[in-house]
C-alpha cells in the first residue's frame, strides 16, 4: 500500500467500513509510515472535535436567503 492508497481509503477506514484484509494492509503501512500516521491521527481528532461541537447559528441574512431559495424550489 502506498501513501496515496491510504488517503483514498482513509474515510472508510476511520468509519470502520473497510474490509478486514485492506484494513490490515493499511495498518501495516501505518506501522512503517510516520507521515501517514500523522494524517490519520489528525483526521480522526478533527472528526471527533467536529462531532462534539454545537452547530453555529446561521446569520439572519443567510437564513432568509436560504428560506427564499427553498420556497422557490418547492414552487416548481
């Protein structure tokens, strides 16, 4: 497995959806590639932080534009 291969499979790996053989190959690569280990760790931590955050409220003008766009879309 190359670093590029790991990046392609990263999302499925972090979601636990990678088939066992490919996950094992990815973990072997992580055992010998410090750069990929940093990428995986940073991505995992970013996802965890994001999932634990409260969503920011939409600014009023954005909320109004979104509402108008949805109303126009529903009229079609």
